């Protein structure tokens, strides 16, 4: 019998029951919540007079609507304020393991603060009403986004109704060049398999280039699994995982720690495990990536040129290219390095961790943002990240370069708060989605790494960051 | 949840791939703490010429004449016909809420994004995966027709074209049962409460630190 994959082990250790058609009831260990996708679920609980099955599984935070400046003014938009206050009231009524309300010193993006506090551990199942829950797979955790009806289902029953996914291995061997990051790996994978390439799969990322990434880098890679269509991304836990988790607030302690570490060592895919699909990339072939269109799969290396629809024979694809070019205000065949940016956003659950900010600061140090760039926002992922960055003097580097240093939150990744693009504005962004209107109606988003974003802020257009070291 | 059994419905063709949930319902409408009222804002940035905000009266907003859903022949459409990877991106259940709120009951596409696909069933919406050949044909015919109707039968798992030809579709027995009967899944799952509790007890012995 063939060995088991990491995903098989996580799945099998959480099956409560299975029906003849393969539909399973899966036990959920950790339930992450934020203000946007939870109010209707709590309302449903209230109407049915139900209580949470296990309130100590809940970790909650207000992150999507919160402002990133002038916290003394509170949340000025009434409808946004009501949503955040509704979460406050719901947590007060129903309970949680821990809650980080607006203005809490450790408040930040749910996918940054969960791991920071040791509430995401290898071997767990983790869900959240948020598609970027795939981030937590970096710890050898089965983690994925769910809808609000499922949020209510998990609240009431501690389980999800699910069918097992197929298994894909994305293997990246070799060494990344300087200036080539976890973000570039993820975008290159999406460019290869497409935004639907991972649909129906749980993707395990493996190979020497993945193992050499820090935990922050691994979170970036798994975060973007959903942009390849896979609900869950996974990376086997190893000594970096345990080193990251040791001593964190909710990490196991004492004897429990030793038992946990032994258990985690059993999780990686067996040597003879088989996958339903395998994709291989060579790290040396990956260059700094820039998306040019309105889907993350519309991505190019920094040396590339914007595609020409005339060379596409498939009429549906050609129409898609033409629509994206028109929306993005780009000309066919233009070099990526000719694309000028109006704004730069460094932040989001993809790239707002300390390592990301260090990388951006490394490029910005001693430089000035280009006069043609209207605004550069640097939004740390959490209060902890912010304090660490300030202790290292990164905030001073940013402000000296003309960048704005903000309070933590989701910010301009999806522009639910006041941070947004105006129509026609073009942004180099370290976030995860370049969909039409994502960063503001009519806004134009190019997804890049923190290094590439900082370099674009300085030059006023995209540049090959590898030439700056 | 409301049930779905059978529908002969007018088709609206949305001839583009990778329609994401940000396009289905833009982020500003996610600030609502309610589960209803999203229908008027479905495809907001494509459907209207002005910028939409929550609680706006959509009856007086300028419609985008280039967006086909605004054409008289598609009014009262109940079946949404789309291309590959429909519903990709954000997990927001506001997307099926907006589609259902508008009046659609069925979505037919060659492929769907996983989270969106699952969210549909929780809201009495039936997502149907059809072959690319049938999709091409139905798109072409519905774009050329003044009123193009399809007959969807969940019990038989068939979609019947105006010509009388039909094709079958897959659905898990569990989902079919819930949709046909409009069942509350939470209530059903809670009938397995003892199984959940005994799993929890076993789980605690394997990974006790998860319960510390």
C-alpha cells in the first residue's frame, strides 16, 4: 500500500463520520473569525437559540474595516463601525479563546496574528470565513476558507460537511536568486497552472526551495494557493516550524510541547506517498514577477512584455486579454519596466510580516520615492509586527523615503476602509488580487513582492530588483 | 433553506471566464450585517454607470446599456449561464446571496471555484457543471434569442434545451437530498452529536494540547 501524504494524514485524523457517497463530517480545531463574514452566522445562532460547540476554538479580530491612521477618531463610516461593534457584541455574548478588538495592541490581520500567537499549530484543522485561510497551511495545518453558512455550522457543531480533495504536489527544487522571493514562487506557480489549476485539489508545496523558505515566506506561498484555485495549501512542518512556534502564547508548554513535537514529526508525506498531480518548477528559472492584467494568472517576469491579443487564437481567451488590457490601460507588447505606477501598497495577509517589511526597507534605505508616485502605504500586519519594525528602525527608513507608516489592518488589499485607489490609478501592490475594482473602483493593481513594490516606489515604474543589490 | 426541485427558467448569458466574487458583489456592500438585500447590487460595477454604495436606491441609478443583464429581454432571468472558473476569489457568501437575491435559482458553467460552489448549496442555489460543448451552444443560442428557456430538473438531474435535447449533471446524494427538501444542515449535523462527542474524546487523547 502506498504511503500517505500530509493532506491524507490531516484529513483522516479529523473524520468524524463518512457517508457512502464520500461526504464526511470533519472536526474543526480552530475557528478564526473577523467582522465581515461572521455577523449573519451569529444572527443565525441567536435565531435558533444555539450556543457555540466549543467557544475556546474561536480566535477573533476586527481587521477588514479598521482604519490605518487617526485611530483616535475611531471608525468614521457608520456602517463599518456598526459591523465592528457587532463583532464586539457577538464575542461578548458567545465567547472566544481570544479576541483582538479594534485598537488592541496586538490587533492586526487574522492570518498574521493567528500564527503569531501560536493559535495555528501543525496537525490542526483551521477554518475562517476568508479565502486566505490557506495561509495557515504553512504550518502543516489543513486550513481553508469557508462561507458564512459554514461559519455558523462550525460554531454550532464544531464540524464541516466536506468531501476529500484531490492531492497535488508543487515541487520547487534549487536555489532562488537574490531578489526572488516566496511571492515570486507563488505567482510563477499561478502563471503556470492558472487560477483554476488547483480547483478541487489541496496543494502541498515541497522541494528544496520551499524548505529553504522562512515561516513568513511559507505563509506567503500558502496564502496564494487560493489564487491558483486550491482552497488549501500545505507545507510539511520541520524544525523551522517548531522553532517559530516555541514559546508563543498559545503554543503547547512543558510535556505537551514535547508530545506535540513528536506528533508533528509524523505528519510529513511518506516517501512512497502518491499524488493525483505533480507540478515541477526549477527555482533558478523564477524571476521577479509582475501581474499585468486583472487575474493573478496574467503574470510576467520582470523582463517580459505585455501580451498581444492578436497572437491568441482562442476567441474567449483573446476577448479576455483585450478586456484586461483595456481595463489596465496598457498597450500590447510594451515592456513591463515601462509601466509607471501612481501608488504603492506594502501590506496584506500575503506580505505584511516582519521579513516583508525588512525586505522593503532594504530597498528603500537612503532613497526617496519618485515625485510621480502619489502615495506609498506601508501597513504592518499586526501590532507585534509594527512594534518589531519600529524597534529595528524600519519605520524611520520608510518615512525618510517619503513612505507612510500606518497602523495594522487589511487596508488597501481590498479597500474596505478609507485606503483605496481612485479610478484609473495604478498601484504596485504586495497583496493577492488584481481583480477589477479590488483596490477601489476603476483602480489598476499589479501584484509584486515587497522588494519589487519598494523598488517601483523609488523608480516610479517597475524595475528589475535584482539589479539593485 | 428554501428547496429546489424543478425550474423552467429564462437564461441570462454572461459570456466571460473567471468572473470573481469581487465582481459579483463589490466589497463596499460587505459591510452589511444582514443576509438579504444584496440583489440590487449584483454585478454593481458592470451594471451601473455610477459608483454604488450600500443602501442606495438602485431604481434611480444610471444603468450601463452595454451590460446585457440590463436589456429588456433578460429581465426576470432565473438561470445564469457563465464560463470557466465562475465565482473565483474571495469566499464571501454575499456572492450567492446577491445572485439568489436578484432572482437566479440556477447557475450553469463549465467549472466553478470550490468555495463559491459549496456556498451556493447553502442558499438554495443550484450550480450545474456542463460540458464546454453544451455551454458554447447555449451561450450562442441564448445570445441570439429573444427569450431562451431551459428546463432544469433536480430529481432527474437533467437540463433540457428548447429543442428537447437534454444533458445530465452530477450532484452528491447528500447535497441533492438537502436541496430537494430545503433542509437545515446544522439541524441534521446535530443529530450526529454523540458521534462528534466521541470523536472529540478520541482526538483529545491523540492531541491533548489542542484542548489545553
